[in-house]
C-alpha cells in the first residue's frame, strides 16, 4: 500500500470510529429501553448465545428490526422516535464503513 492509501485509511478510520463507537452505545441504550418496555430485561442482559460481534439474541433481534423498519410497530411513540434515530445512524455507519473501504482502495489504485 502506498503512503496516500495508508493516510486515507488512518484518517478515515479515526473519523469512522469517532462516529461509529457512540452509535454502538446508543444502540445498546436503545436495546435497554426496549427491553424495559417489553419486560425482557433478563433476556437483554443474557450473555448466552452471543454472536461473533458480541450481541446476544435479543440485541440481534433489535438490530434486525431496526434495519428492516419493524420497530415502527411499537406502541410507544418515544421508542419509535428513538428507533428511527438509531436506525438512521446505523445506516450512516454502515455506508461510512463501505465508503472508508472504497476510498482506501481508490487511493491505493490511484497511487499506482
């Protein structure tokens, strides 16, 4: 890799981490609120059935609901509003990761 690609990757990675890490904490806080509202706090706190990313079954379920838009079925308008915000931030985080990879690849190709 050329120096330009490394610089793009490092700067982009720092910017991405500065955005994505707070989004992860917002997602986990959202899961806690949904668990409290639905009476599933024990399931949310469970360390059993964690996937490779560290999410348990309840958190994976909430992540899929946010990605698909199923969170709109909640009766609580505060949870719907919070879900919309977190879903939007998760989508931006996903596309930011894609953009980071593509920009590093483009910088590497252009440097050759």
